[in-house]
């Protein structure tokens, strides 16, 4: 059961604004991914976001997300909509620009910096309240998650393409 936030304050407004901007991005930017890849990417980022927030934020209590260690409606919106959409844009731009080799590593690095910057802005709005966490850890997590996403994407494309050839 999803609970409403204890206090509706700046962090909920931040989530609403982020969802608005992500939705606007869906309208503005052209999709180049197949439906199967989109679903796989959305599931990957929803799952990895939930797992990471649970392990790091709740189980080890390294940070608070949106006021409490318990999940409410706005946590759900972040985990089920915002995180997957960010992953969608990451993969969609990667596919659009057809990056290879060192450019892929640079792309992951730049996205990791962008995500750390956006997390820092979110922390100014108390979306994240750090207890035993800092943004360097976030950079390492983002770089790892995005790198694994590319490996996962290659696996999905290989399986998807081989199933089309049968």
C-alpha cells in the first residue's frame, strides 16, 4: 500500500517538476529504440533503482529518500517512473548517436556526472538526505549501473535479433 507523504514540501514539488520535465522530454525527443528494448530498459532501471535504494538507503541507512526510510507515493513515482525514464533517455541517446569504443566510456562518464549533478540538486530540495553517503559514492554507483546497462542492452539485442532470425 502506498502512503501519502507525511509533509508535502519541497521534495515532493521537486519530484513533480522532474516528472514534468521527463514527460516533456518524451514529447520532444525522437525514439529510436524497438518496443522490446524499451521494455527491457524500463524494467532494468526500475529494478536496479529499487534494489539500490533498498540496499543502500533502507537496509544500511546511508541516506533518506523523501523524508523517511518507508516508501510513499513519491518514492514510488521516482522508482517506477522517473528512474526508468532517465534510463530510457540514456539508452535512446546512446542508440541515436551510435557511439562505440572510447566514446561509449566517455558517454557513461558524462552521464554519471550529469546524474550526480541532478542528485546534488535533488539533495538541495531534501529529496535525498545523506547520513553515511556522499556524491562520490553516487558517481561510482551510476557509472557501474550505466555500464551494466550497456552490457544488458547488448545481451537483449543479441537475444532479440537471434529470435527474429528463427
